[in-house]
C-alpha cells in the first residue's frame, strides 16, 4: 500500500510554475499507459491524457540568468546574435566565444544594452537589480528576442530554455556594464547548464534523454522538472527510450491517433526491453509518452520520450527513489506488485451480463437513451439493515478526489459462496482511456437520506457511543481485512477497479463511498474505454459511524460491496435478493 505524501502548494506560485501538464488547452498531449496486466495479459492502450500548454514548458517558462563577472566584459564586447559561448563547468566568468559545432552552453539570440532603456533603473548610479528583477527582465526581454531569433524553428515544447547572461553585481557597479545577452541553454542538475553541439535552429529540439535518465521532481509542487538527476535522488520519472516519428512519418504531421498508436507500441516494446527481466506491472508504475504538436513538428522536432512514473490522484506526481530496475521506492515505500492471476482464470470465457430487462433494474435506473456514454459516479452512504427505498436525485457533478490516495487492491480472497450464474467472473478490459464529463449515476442517495440512515445506525448502538479513532495505517489494515469479506463472485471486479482511500469527500463529508466509472451494463460495442473505474472509501466518514475495529471492517465491506455492485450495474434491490446488502 502506497500513501501519497501531502504537500501544500504555495499560493503565489501557481502561475510561475504552471508547466505544460497543467493546461487543458493542449493539442499535443502526454499520455500515460496504465500497463497493468491480468497474469500474462498486458492492458496496453489504457491512456490518460495529461495535457500540456503550447509554450509553457518550452523556451520562456524557465527564463533564468547567468552572471559572468568582471572578466566577461570582453564577451559582451564581441558576442552577437548567433554566437555560441562555452565556459568551464560552474565558472561562467570564463565564458568565451566558440564554434557552434563544438560543445557550448549558451547560444546568443540577441545582445541588449540596458543603457538605452528609459528611466533611471539602469542609470550610472543605479543599484544592481535583485535576483527577482533579473528573472523578470529575462522574461520581459528575452522571450521576444528568442522568438524573433528562431522564427519558425521556435519549438514551444523544446528541451532548451530561455536564459539571460549579464555582467553581475561587481561589473555593474565598478565598470558600469549594462549589457546583457539573451539566448538559449540546456538546463542541467544543480542549476547548471549542460553542453550541447550545433545551433538550436538546426537540430532536433525534442525533449528526449538517453534511456536510464531520471528526471527530477519539484518538492513544492510534486511536478516533474525535466532536469536530469541521479536516480538515487528524488525524481518523478525514469526514461526508458525515445521514439522517432520521422522514421514512420517522413512527410507532414500525422494525425494524433496515428501518432498515438505508433508511439504506444514502440514505447511498450522499449520499456519491456529496458526493464527485462522485470515486468512493468510488478513496479506498479505507469508508462508515459507524449505526441507532437504542429508547432513542434514545424520546428523540426520528431522524437518523443518514453518514461515511467506514477501520478497521485490530485494532479501531482509520486516521488521515486532509485531505478525501477533496482530497489525502487514510491513515496518512501517499496511497490507492492499486483497478484498473479492463475492461468485457468485467464482462459475463462466471459459470462453473460445480468439481464438488462430485469424489472427491479428498470424501476430504479434512469433512461440513458438520449445521451452518449459518459463516466458515471455513484455514491454510498450508511445503509440500514432493511431494504432501502427507491429514491433518486437529479444528476450533479462531483469534483475529483482530494489529496492523499492509498491504493489497496489486493489478491482475491478464498471462495466463500457460490457465484450466481449471471454474474461475470472475468470483466472486459477497456481499450483506450478518454476524458469524460463526470455525472451522477443511477443510484445516488441524497444527503438527507444518508444522514437519516446514520442516525438510525447510531441510535441502534446507543446514545453514549464514541466514534473510533485510529491511524491511517491501521485503517488500511482493516480495509484489507474487509476486502477478504467480499463475496468471491464480486472480487473479480477488483482486478480492474482501483480502490482508493481518502479522508473525506471535499464537498460531502458524510459520504462513505463513491464509484466512478461506466457500469458494465451500460457498455456496448461503441464503448472505447474510460479512465480505470475507481472505488473511493472515505476514512473519516466511516470512522464517524463506527465504535470498534469490527465495525470498521463491517462498514468498509458493506461500502465496497455496494460500489462494486454499481460497477456491475446491480441496483440495491438486487443486492438484497443476493444477500449482499
């Protein structure tokens, strides 16, 4: 079980640190293949779009500054647009103009004399700008300069970033140096610049790295930094290879579906070869790749990187330590591989779904004939011991789960009861993930109904009951015990449904459980997959209605059974008929 660390994001940092994976206006997307498997089956094609913004993480986002020092005056005197500069590592004061075909750390886009700027900020008696002001000047002056310099070869998702070289405090004060150089650099570890060869406009600017490279993570935002780091250090992703689309598509930009299919297959092969003999599913990580946008293709970029990592459920990324080929840790814990599925289980033919014409289902399920399939959400509150009344509410949207998910899927429990013949023991696997607008499903319970159930449950246990309190780790242990109580004919769903634990629902704190996905009975031949179905159970709400560990196990089991039933398309009346309510 892996529990994501909870980290607060600085309130004023959102705009400055809005990398490409935060924007929802992307045409080029990074996709994640959830490459888990049932035994030897690879679920390839489970893709979740992690959008990016044009120009967000390319030149301009990480505009930075390099101070040359007093000895850099000669460089300012001679450097012009198109020149390349190199210096000994960690010593930019020794920058010299070199041939661009050789190793260099900076390519000049434009030389700017700040003495020509209006006002007294850059006058002879002005104080040197602060580091924050230097960053601002770099963004104000150098972004436009680099765009002019590269023209159509400007790649908004380039691995190069905009930078500015200036004289430094001492030369500013003593020599009156007010010139600066706008240009491009390749960011490296420890805020240093990596050497590269060739002019940026003449090389492939694709954001790719050699296999085995680990990319850092910003601890303040839980977002990748795209800066190579030692794999033993905290990082967000590990590169497994790179795909060259130019080999398959020598002409114009291919449609995104064609890109996606080619990249997905190539990245899967490369990742399997990179990890061998380790299987990706045993690492519990996700395969991640991007497609290429039209501006990037026009700029000459033809490659995409294949990486593996893990996302949190709240938009952040898990912190990894060590290579996936070694003693990997995810958020400080070793991964727990999913259980192997017996070969005979894999060979079972699908069993027909429950009859859609069931009268009890017809009475409680709304009509979906007027709309396309969309991702659904069902919720579960405390349930009375008697059969529930049939009540429905209008569909409403529910925000995604909050921070701190605990993944609790475990091996199926031993058989306890015979399975009804009409329930599936093997579930169809989604083939491709799509973003869908969430809506309430067919079995929502209004808040007042949950509260009345809770009151009756509390009243039955007495007026002096005290809600049980325990650590998150202890609760997770009891959840594992509760999963063992689920009827074996329902545990098949846990092979394809992710079970999450959160503290409370952000909008409905008394909510005990929530199913998000498309019920199997609502899928037809047009179904193309969705985000993996999830069942979220809310620790705080469940503990509120329990006064012992035994109560927790019982209530969690009831909650999960109800949400699995929604996955199968079973209503509450049918649950009671089966004896699972």
